[in-house]
C-alpha cells in the first residue's frame, strides 16, 4: 500500500501538534500531571479546530479536484 498525500498531510500535522505540545510544556515548566493534562487538552482542542476548519476543507477540495480531473480524462 503506497502512502497517499492525505497520509503525508496527517503525518506532518500530527508531528506539528506533538512538537507544539512539547515546546509549550517546556516553556511553561510544567512538572505535575494535572496541569500537563490541562495544557494538552487546550492544545488538542485548538489543533482539532484548526484541522476541522482549515486543513480538512483543503484536503477535501483537492480530492474533489482530482476526481473531477479523472472523470474529464475518462470521458
């Protein structure tokens, strides 16, 4: 199974999420589990919203454009 562009988008998106969470925890000097979970939840909500309203529509639009192009080539 070959990786698709969608797989690559999700990979880099998840990588950015992990890096931002790690960076934020280091900058806030969070040592306790409860604040760590709180910071993680806030970041998860933010990145979920960003994915839903910014990344996903682009991926869906690209898929639609590709499928329209394939239909036009096939007649």
